[in-house]
């Protein structure tokens, strides 16, 4: 891989706690291995607009504890176009960038795969998303921090739910993946989780009502994945008001609370391992793969699998939640 002398790093899509730890790990591992490093600001948009600067070890000092991303992130409508790809490639050549490390979620890796299919550019992806929805990795960067944030919030909402004897629907992020809702419900002692993975199989709200909320308690908390498949917390609350008016229902949407904050130790360690592994992958001649964590081992997952395959939910966790909510 002598042809690779300079590596570009960018973050794309939604921010996730631990992205800075990943930027730090990629930068320092690359420099340790003899590469030059360039930071690309504002994701693919910055690659098109030539927002590219030299990165040294001091550029990533004292950032491991920070949420968000020092490289910023932005959506780009131009990048997916042939003209956008051409401009991005031209800027890479102008800046002397021979390979890219892209930190982001499904959309970011889809963009990386499309770009790599048109131009001979080695790209390594790091799974940076709180949704934990990328196939081939047990955990994504930012997921553990978001899960802890959800738990912290639900603990506080429970005080109000109990005081007022109410049913609370708490909406969490995840798009079409229920990992945050399901594991957040278990971690916070919630009564149920309504997730998209089983919404087409059963009417989860009807099942919840028919089984009865925890009759030994005077309040209930249900976590809801924000997906349109579930109807979201607002949609479910409207159903309860119409179909089950005996319940006093309230809604809390956690929103972007889940994406911010200092990353947990687990996310910092995961990001550091994956960032270092990205450089190892380039040294080994890998290209167009995502760095994954499977059974606590680093693995290389082709973009095609990481993006196209659906990550299955652990059905045993659904049974555990049902058992513990009686």
C-alpha cells in the first residue's frame, strides 16, 4: 500500500457521541503508521467545497471527552450526483488524499460505497450512529451513550408518571430500528417497548392494553421507536385517547437529547479500537469495508452487507421485557 500517503477523515450524517474519539484514533494511528492526515470539514459537502485542512496530533488533543464532532457534519444534495462525485474526487487529488475514512451511519456508508464504485478510492467506514442499525457490528459508536441518556431521562420521567398516576409514551430515536427503545425499556424498568421490527406482526398497543398495564402499579411507561411504522408516540397517544379513554396519557419526545453529551467509557473505547483498526485495514490492503465489532472482535464488513442487510433484533430481549414487566 505504498501508494497511500495521505488519509482524509470526515464525519457525515447525524452526529453521535464518540465520533471525536474516533477522529482522534484515526489521526494518531495514521500518523504513528507514517501517513499524513487531512481533516475534511462538514462531511461530503466539505469534500466538494474543499474545506480540507492538515491534521496533526495536536488537532485531536483533548477531544475524546467531547460529544458531537469537531469536523462538523452537514447534508449534501450535490454529493450523490455525478458532478458532485467529480468535484469531490478532484479536490481529493488536489489535496493529495489517497484514501478516506468515513465516520457515519447508513446514509454515510451508502455515499461512500457509491463514490468508491465510480472512482478508484480506498474507503474505510466506521459505524457512527446512535441507532445501532448497521449490519455486521454488535455495537455502533454512540449507541451506548444514547442508551444511557435515555435511561437517565426515563428515571426522571417516572417520578412524574408515578406522582400523577399516568401512562407515559416516551419516544426515542432509532428510525426503523428498535434497539434504543427495547434496551432502553429494559434498562429503565419500563413496562413495554413498541418497536418497528414486530409492528407488522401484531398490534402492539392493543396487545399492551389487553394484557393490562402493570396492575400492581399506578403508572406505566412505554418506550416507542420514532419510526412511522410504529406511529410514533403522538400517534399512539391519540389512539389511546380515542380507543381507551380511561387512561390519562402523556407524551415525551426525547429528540436530540439522545445525540448529545460526553461519550461513555464504552463508546470511547469502541471508537478508539475502530479508529485504530481503520488504519490497520488500509495497511492490509482492505477497501470499501466497514469496521465492525462482533463478539468483542474487530471484523471487516463489506459496505454492501453493512448497508443492505437488516440487523435483527434479539427476540430473547422481548421475552425478558415481558417477564420483568408483570
